[in-house]
C-alpha cells in the first residue's frame, strides 16, 4: 500500500514517525475518513469543513488549503487498485519534547492512507444488526473528531463482547450517538435525529440522510430524544461513512421494533444507494 506522510508518497512499511509525535504521546490531533465511490470522494467539501472545525477546536493551524487537500486525496486514491475506498487521514500537532503545553514552531504531522471501502453486507441490510446500550461517559467535546478515541474504543468493545456491532449511548437520559456512528430513530413515521451539539459528532452521513429524506418528502425532525422514546421507537438506524445507513433489529439481546428493518429504513437505504455516487 502506498500512503502519504508529510509530503511524500511511500510504501506503508517505510512510513514512520518519531516516538515523540504528540499524536502518539497525547492523542493530540484530529482525523477524517472519507468514503470514495467510483474513485470520487463523497462530500469532500463537507469533510474538509469538518476537519477545519476540529482543527479550530484543538487550536491547530490547518497545514493545507482546501485545494491542496483535494490534490493529496486524489493522489492517494489514484495509488490504490480499488474503485470504492475509505480515505483516512490525520493531522497531529507534530514532534516535540513531552510537555502538555503547545510547542512553538513545530510542523504538524500529516498522514493519509486508503483502504477498500467496507460497506454493510447484503445480510446486514436485509436483516438488520445488533447493538447494546450504555451510559455515555466520554468527554464533553464529542463534536471534535479527535484521535483521542479511547472512550469510543471502550464503548465499541462493549458491543464486540456481546457479538453486536455498536454501542448506542445515552447521557443523563438522552440519546447521544454510538461508539462510531450517529443514531437516528423513527417514531410516528417521522425520522428523528439528536441535535448536533457538543455531545455528538456532526456526521457527514447524518447530514446526507437528512438532506435525502427531506428531498424525498420523508418527515424529518432534529431534536432531543429521550432514552424512553428511543427504546420505544418503531425503528432505529446507525449512520456513518462506512455503515452508510443501517437498521438496528436487536437491542441488548432482544428484538427491537418489529425485529426486521422497517419501511422508513427501506426507503432511506434505497435513496442512499441511488444518490451516494452522485452526491
């Protein structure tokens, strides 16, 4: 695999960073993952805007312009033999002696790679997937896409331990998100998504789902969702760059809703498949 590291394209085996990189020492950096369909990045401007917001949130200057990012991403995509890809990249605060305060005059570390895009299987789409639930005990800046992900890792492992694919989280009795996905529900025929505040990541697929739903005339609301409402919903979905939109049919080991993907999910999944290669 050919990857990008600090201005150079090189085999991944040769890509190395010093042990004093602040991404390694502190998790001091941000990242993005962009799905690529037919070698075209999905919603690249929106991903770059979210990258900028995350960089601003940790007070790290963006090392590239939007045009420069687009060129680097295109070059990485071109190096891979597959049509649909997942481009991952991260920016850290760079290499400096270990000190909590920001170093001065240090160049950020920029790393990028691309792998085949692993979207849900036909069986997952047809039958839905299992999740577990947990209290959301992560920090309160979940809106920043930082590489400091141990809270999410622990939540995701809860799901893996239960042979589920995600952990759906609630904070103080309100739905937030899952360990690596946004969460939406359907109640009374309306698709409902938690508001994009500091407690959830503003997902690009979340936004695409809202846009596609509204354009198709499907009722959509963005508002707080109580745990009681979420657990009583007729449908629950996960959304992310790799999951696209996926129905939850088992929750904490028990059938959820009707136990099969619901009609609103069927409509949304069809819309997403129709539009994703042109959006």
